[in-house]
C-alpha cells in the first residue's frame, strides 16, 4: 500500500524554468510534509517542510503548495538551475508516540536542469 | 560529529553471510531511524529507536534483520544470512524533534 504517491518519476527542465513535482497522500493523520533533496552518493537533505494549517510556504526559490481537501501537495522550484539537478522526495509523517515521527516517502523524482 | 555518520560506505558480501552496518547519530539526538532505499524506490522505514529501546520495529522485513543502539549513541543494523534482495542503500537518520537528519548511507551489494 503506497501511502504517498509522487509524480512525475523524472523531469527535464531548462535553466530558468519552473520545476513542479506533485504528491498525494491517503492517511489524513499525516501532519507534517517535508521535501528532501538527494544528490548521488549522498543522504537525503531536508529542503523545506509544511504543516497542514497553511496552504503555502516559500523559502527562496522553493515553494510548497498544500491542498488539504484534495490531500495533495507540490514543490515548485522557480528559476531552476543546473545545480538543482537531483532526486527529490516528498514525505509525510504523523506522531507515533515517544519521539517517533517516522516518515513515509514517495518514490522520488529525478530532476535534470539543462544549461 | 557535525552530522550523521555511517560506515562502511560500501559493502559487498556473499549471499548467506552476515553483515553489520553502523550509524553514529548527531550528538544529543534521542531518536534514531533506519531506512532502506532500493534502486529507483523511495525510502522504506525499518526501525525507530528512542534512546536504546526500539518501540517501533514494524518495518523490519524479516527476522534476519535486527538492530541495537547503545544509549543515545551508536546503532548497529545486522542482517543475517544475506539474500540478493537485501541489496540496497541503508540510511540512518537522527532527530531531536520533527526534522530528521540523514547519513550518507551504506550501499550493500549481495553477490
């Protein structure tokens, strides 16, 4: 059972363009939605995160849009740069007791930004 | 250390052998997680530690997988009698609250 569905699997964007990655979730108990960026040979690094009480969060060129009623959220990368080329994962978590905030991940999107 | 450290970075083992993977979390982080990342897939949760106890082992795929943690420090993930389907990148993460910090992972190849 895939609780977080991510699309597209891969994305090619020209430098300066907008990259958009979408995720949908099923579990309404999820209350924290981070996006991770992963470069080859490295571990995932937190990029930006949102809670369901806001509809949008922006940090620099990165924006999360959140639609609670549709159970969907998306990452927008404005003015995409070749250095943004990486795999992006959406994730979701809910409190599971103690300090347990285990994450459920989407399958990832391989973003390539051409110069 | 400044970040989560995992060793070894790469491990090639023969089918049927046991392997141990090590994780050094960020100092002071009480929560520690192990995830598995198979080729082209997202990360799958394996186990969660709170201090040295593991109240959530729900993601361990079989009884060949086990993990330990010493206090709020080092954790070891052990895979016994490795199978080819165990080939993956094993990632460790630690956290104080919501934000999880990941290590670079151990790439395990079972031949």
